[in-house]
C-alpha cells in the first residue's frame, strides 16, 4: 500500500533501475524492463479501443504553422520546443561549427516538436469535410516534448502520449469523456493502481493564463486520473479527460453535417508515467506482480 511521502532514495533506486539519464535533464534512455511494461500498456489500451476508430501514429515533429493556428504558441509558449538547423553554403556551415557558440547560428525550420499527440489531428480532420452525424474518433500517439521547468520523476521533457480523440456534437463529446472517466478508473483498478479522479487545469502561460486556468476549472473542462508517485498528498496525473468545446473547431473550421460548429475532446494516457506508477506499486520484479495485472498487460 502506498502511504504518505515516498523516500527519496526509493525513488532514486526506481529511476536508476528503469531509466538511464542523459546530459539533458528530463531525458532518459529506457531499459528493456521498462519497455516491456510500456508495450503491455499499449496492448492493454488498444484492447479498449472503440469500433470505427481511425488509428494514426504521428512523428515527434509537426508543422509550426499548424501549431500556431491551433493556439498553442499563445497558451503555452514556455513549453514549446522548435526544430532549428544550420543554413548556408558548405563553407559557411563549416566555419560556424568550428565556433564554440555555433548554436547561436541556428535558424528555425517549419517544424516544431509535438507537445501533444492530438494536435495534428484537427487540420487533418478539416480536410475530410463536414464531420458525419456519428462523429469522428481517432486513436493517436506520438513522442512529445515540453520544456518543463522541473524534472522530478515522472516529469520528462521527452515522453510518450497516447490519446483517443472525439470530434462531433457537444453531446457526443461530453458523453465520450464521461464514459472514459468511468472506464479509466476501472482500468486503473485492473492494473492495481491506487487512484482518484479530480478536476484540473492546464499550465497556461503568464498572469492571463492563470485566469484561463481558473475558467477551465470553473467550467469543468479538464479532469485527471491521479496516482501517487512521489507522495500521496501530491499524486501524479497519469491520464487526462479534456473537453475543448469549439476551440479547435474555430481554428480549423470544423463543422458537423448540419453546419453547426463541431466540438472536440480527448482522453490522454501518459505511458511513461503509467509505467512508473506500475513499478512503484508492484516493484521491479515482474515475477512478483499480481497475476491479474500481468494478464491484463499480456506479460
């Protein structure tokens, strides 16, 4: 049973056994043991994918202009990472790389690092035309990046995200989110994870962002499934359940067949955090994990 604050040396031991640090803080190489559980989680989540879901796997980069149009730049500029390259002739590039401050010569490209798996879905769906009466449901995943200010266990800069994303009427999206809020708790129980679901807000930027976060809480637009990692008092968000209303539809002119503005929502799985929660709960020896948990993960 998880009780109170978890000793720091226990967390350090857990991390050292599963993750190999790199010079970049919050960036790790994952061991075979860790990846075995990630693969099990991936299979477990796929088993609960709903019929007629379109499956897409995105690269870790996406269009800069598309991310700007989706509003991320103004909401979360402190978390964004861009892709930059050296440009110019061979002679210029060779001269630049000989300098200790060569990084100052980097130029932005048309790509940014994906901050969440769902962002490329909305412009893609816009190309389909009106959303059918039954709605659209996607299963998406990608490696993501956020320039986090702290790097405690579970708060990686580079991490893996899996999402189910619904586009349709407000009623469809809310029903989808409510359904998954209940289902997620059942799945957490099947994995033997202590958990609770609570209202939450995103880390919007600046003083104005705090007002947006308060509005998000007041409108119950975001909930998180929380699991104790470092402490029971401050559990870690391992899943989130989000109702975007018409935010993405306004950016991408997404409408339903009857011409109404579509609404969107998603359920997101933090795969690395879920894996850490499983190891924290059940230990490093898979042979000692509960049989039911191993069966659910197909291990």
